[in-house]
C-alpha cells in the first residue's frame, strides 16, 4: 500500500490559514457598520447629486425631473453671483489662513518656552475651539453691536468713532474673519505645539554650543523642522475656510449687499430657497472641481518643496 506524502508544511499551514480567514471575517464585521454609513451618507449622495446636476430637479415641482444636459453647468459658469460669492469665499480664506498659521505658531512658541502655568495657556488658546458656532456667532455679534458692543465702547474710550462692524460692507468680512481666527486658532495651536515638543532638545543644545542665539535657532532649526506641519496646517486651513458657512449665515446672513455671502450659502439658497436642486448641484460640482484643482496644485508645490 502506497502512502501519499503531503508537501512540507501543509498540515502546519492549515490552522494558520483558518486563523487568517477568521480574522478577515471579524475585521469585515467591525468595518461593516462604517462602510454602510459611508455608502449611505457619502458615496450615494455624491453619485445622486452628480446625476441631479444634469436635471431640472425642482423642489416645488412634482414628478420625475427631465434631463437638461450641461445647461446647469453653462448657467453656473456664466452666473455673476457664482463668481461674486466665490470671490467672497476666497477673500475670507486669505483673511483667515494667514493669521491662523502665524498666530498659532506664535502661541505654540510662547507656550513651548516653558511659561509658568502652562495648562492655563493651553486651555485659553484651545477652549474657544470647543464652542459651537451658534455660541461664537452670538457672542461676537454682541461684541460687534454698534450701540452696546464692547468693541465700540473701548474704541469710544480711546477717542475713536463707533463702527457698524457687521452692517458695513467694508468691515463685515473683516469682522467675521477675526471671529473665525479667535474661534479656530486652538486646533492649529495644538498641532504646532505637538510638533515643537517632538524636536529633540539636543539639537538646540548643539546649536547653543556653536554660538547660535534664540533667533538663529528659530530660523535655522525650528521653522525648517516645522515645514511639514506648516504644510499640513495650510492644506487643512484652506479647505476649512473654503467651506465657510455657519458663522456667516448666523452673523450677517450673507449681507450687507452680499458682501459676505459665501458660495456655499449661494448653493444653499439656490437649492432650498429657490428650490432649484439641479442647478444647486451643478454649482456645487463646479466648486468641487475648483477645490480639487487647488488641492492638486498645492500638493505638487509641497512635493517640489520637499525635494
């Protein structure tokens, strides 16, 4: 009677294979709830919204929408309000991104110096970030009140005239940008502080031995080592600022004279006030394409800087 010889390791590998299969099944079960929510609330709305951008879908009209091809996109590209609100959004992005990078870095450097009572400083910088947008908008709306606001009261003590901060087209966007900077500074501050604390102290000790002062260490050691963190913060901040909606909607409603109206507000108004969901979807995808191009350009610039 002849015996069959199994390949070496075949018996030993069978339990391992079964274990891997069991682990894969368990992993799929853990991932399944997230995957269901991901498909229902991200993938499907994205696909459905893209299809709807080619239709004349209207909330006020019943029945199935008709396909209109690229007419919604053609209208969006020639709509003056689309470009006006996009310009407002870009202006807000510039007004917030620069101070939210510079001030967050400065605050992190001050705290990292070892000031006494560090927990107080950390809490004071980060605590506003935990507030809801409605709380921040109401609080700063009172501060900006042209008659009873604290800001105008202090300006009066200093001999300056009161300003209608949120009612003047020349100052409304600046006021909202200042509010956003105060509100969201804490997140960038924590990122910078974590990066600073990961820089070895021996690097600064060696630089001090070579005669480098504090300013020399800042520009030759600290800032170069924070380059990746700065790039990350810039990307996150630009994307967050381009999506501005809450504080503008609550503080000015897009006024005065549409001077603070963001493109997301125009998309919201077109879809849920004008009931033109198809046109609103087309504007949103035009905006998405612009953001995608900007992100790719920023990524390419970052890669060139690293190389």
